C-alpha cells in the first residue's frame, strides 16, 4: 500500500535520493550530462533537510510512501515564483508546483495524480485559486500534465549548467475541480 502524506524532516535523505535518481533517469539527453552526473544524494538531502526544517516550506512538501520500499515519490508547492506572462497575478492568487517526481518503477500507478492532488489541496488551503508548473519543454511528462487538465500558459529560456533550455508553463485555473484524467474527444 502506498499513501500520500506530508513529508517529515526524517524523509530528507529519501527525498534526496529520489530527486537524484529521477532527474538522472528523466532528464538524460535533455540536460547537460555533466550536470546530471554531478548530482549528489548528500547535497540534495541537505537541501531537502533545510526545506523541511522551515515550517512554511515544509507545509507544501508531500511524499508517496510505500509500506515496503519507503519514499518512492515526492512533490512540493508554494507561492508562485515566476508568473507566466499571460497570467495576471493581481486578479488571482497563484501558487506553484515546484517539483513532482515518482521513481520509474512506481510510475503509472496513479501516484503522480495523487501527489498533484495533495499539492493542489495545499495550495487551496493557502488561499490560492490558480496553480502554475514550469517544466522542460522537451520533457515527455508534459503529456501527464495535459491529461491532468493543465493548460499551456507560457514559455521561457533558462540556463542550466551553461546550456540554454526551453521551459513551458502549465496552469490550472480552478483548483477546486477534482483531478481526473481528461477524456479526449474523438477529434483530439
């Protein structure tokens, strides 16, 4: 059984491990090899330990916890850091999904949807009515977010390890709606 729960500081090492493993498997060929090879469980654990030690940040961090394997996925959210140009932050209170990763062996079990739902519930509890998520434009996970009802909201260029990468933003304009896979019409 896998449950979604709020992360605890004791989860930092597991989250750090999942963070490194998922980045190295998901972003191979999409991000510079030197960047991925240089990732460290120790550095990620320290980063997540600091985040989980901050009461405000920790409120927005959730894990998928398998009773046998331990933490197999995680997600985090909070105040929007970079509003896409097409959205007006004064009309709505926007939050942002910062991270959402599930180990490859545990993908396609609904954990991503369950984590995203927990993140949206937290954003709603924090007074947000819109959620933004930035991701690499070439990341195949974009189809997951489209299937979860995310709409294209903008694009930008970021620099990672000295290489320019294109990113796209997805937006969910009604966090009160339940997350369910969108049924595609025959013409889609």
